[in-house]
């Protein structure tokens, strides 16, 4: 699998915030998403670059970092676009590791996960997935009607709205205002940030 970067840190977003994880960031993403120009991981978008690792190598590195029953986050880029993605998950499971998959939802994920985070990069009609433990939407000014569609037509345990970061900062206040408005309408969205950025950790 071609990898953009490997690192050991805490999860900084969504329901698993604060949990120590070994992050496997896949190199390459074919999704032409609305936030591609302000993607917070632009170096992982191209399919050139990165470093090749075998599934066994990745699983062993993860085990060394987090220990048995520790957490591994497969993110990107888009991990589901890689041929060896399922094998990486299988090797991690063989070592009794927990799997957090972070995906755009534009491809179906068949590999067994413990926690799946869909951060949609298309309208709900365009997604290949219709269930995950959490749906985490980067807020770029979507209307309440669009967000209602996600809430009513995508099945998740948790629904999050997250500020969009750019060179000038983030739209944190606008995101929080929309969370309040959605809850007023009966749509139980929660606010999440990229807390690792605020804490100054990788």
C-alpha cells in the first residue's frame, strides 16, 4: 500500500477524540470534493509520491506503537481506493488491533471495522455508503436543507459538523451557529473540531 505518512498521536476529531492511535495515511485520493482546494492534507491527494509498505509491515508498526487492542486509524487520501486496503485491515485484526476507518463514503468499504467515520465529499445521493458509526461533515456553508438530507437519509450513531480550515483560520463560529440551528430544527448534530490542531500536536 502506498503511504503518505505514518505517525502515532491522539485522534483529534469526532467521537473518538483523545484516543491514542497509530495513523496510516494512504497516498492518493481520486474524489473531486468541494473542499479539495483547502484540503488539510493536500500532500496526500496525489497518487505519486509516498512510500510502499506491505500489509504485514504496516500492522507490525501499528502493534509496536499502540500495543495489543490498541487503535489503528486508516485515513488518507482515500484508503478505500487502494487494492491492499482489505489486507492491511486483516493483518491488523490478526494482531488484535482495533480499526478506525476514515473515508469519504464515495466507495463502499467491505473490510471489517470497529469504528467507521464517513466524512462525505459528495451529496448524500452520491455516496456509496449509507451507514457508519459517525458522519462528520466539514461545514463550508451548506444549507440546513442539505444537512437535513444527510441526517434523514444516512444512518449513523453520531452526526458531527466540523469547521473548515484554510490559511486564514477556520469558520468555527459559523459552524457552531449552524449546529445550534440544526438542533433547534430537531436534527441532533454535534460540534467537533480538529482538536489536535488546537492542542498543537500532529
